[in-house]
C-alpha cells in the first residue's frame, strides 16, 4: 500500500497542548456556564489540581493567564475572585495591541480619528434624544471640572475623555459606551506619548459648551453638527510623531 500524502501537510499534524492551556480553557468554561460567577472566590490550587488531575505549575500558570486577561483579580494574601464580564473588560484587553498598531503607521492614527468622528457624531444624536435634566447637569459639571484643569495637560485630557464618555453613556448601551471609551483611551494615551498638543484648550471648552447647549435644546442635527465641527477642528491637534515639525 502506498503512503498517503494528503493535501493538508503539516496543518493536519496534532499538536500536544500545554497542560496550563487546557486548565485555562476549563476555567473559562466554568465562568461561561455560570459555575463561577462574578465575585466568587476561585477554588484553591489544591482543589483545581485534584479536579483536573494536573500539577501545581499548570494551575498557577493558568491562573496567571486569567489574571492577565482580566478574568480574575489576584490580591496578595487572599484567594482570587472572578471578575465581572463586561464590554469594557473586552476592549481593555485590546489596549496594548491598539497602541502598537497606532505606533506602526500614521495612517492607522488617521483611521482611528475617522472612526471616532463617525461614531461620536452618531452617539451625540442618541444622547440628544435620550438626555435627561440630570444628564445635562452632569455634562455641565464635567465641563466645569475641565475648566479647572487649564494649564495641566494630562488632567485636562482626562477631563476631556470624561466629557465625551458621558455623552456615549447617555445612550444606555454598555457596548456603545465601551467602544467610545476604548477609542478615546487609545487616542489620548497615544497622544500623551507621541503626539503634540497645540495649547488651544479654551477653544475646546467653548465647543464643549456649544455641544451641551445643542443637546439640551433637543436638536439632534444641531448637536451632531456642533460635535462634528469640534472633532474636525481638533483632529489636527493629534499627529503622529513622524509628522511633528
């Protein structure tokens, strides 16, 4: 009988998986099934070793991977606890890759700014339709806080993120809010390391005030126009380090 050499080649070979990877998969399944709920204490190392029939190194490596992925929290001297699964957690896991992607090319930064504009212009329309008096008051409070941060770029940026994040949160959709927070964090964290700041904070404050007024008036088109103007004007404040003069 001739030896069979199918088209799959090396792709068909069975690769032995690390024990820690298998333990990690089992632990994830326990969370998905609800066997381990948010806030629950994780089983002890001894319990997991007995349950899965593996040694302590495999369990510890799997637990460390879960901690790195944000699935559990590890406190010194205490048992680990299961974290709450959320859209925010999912996007936080992408932070490092996003920073590397933005560092790789100025084009990627431009793509992010374009995506942010399209997303936030849509979000502010939803916010205008759903905003309550309490939401408007919170936006005014956030703007007042931002005014106190003039002259402190890092704190001013944090206040800026909080303002835009609040607009997305008004939607009541946690996934939309998480997407907005992720894009803002990637843009502004990247800006802090590699981009230049123009010092036109007063213009930003004026534009934020205009956005609030449009939301309060209940006019989605006006709010979208105000936010679009704001982002179009401010996008040139953020440039890749290779483009700096």
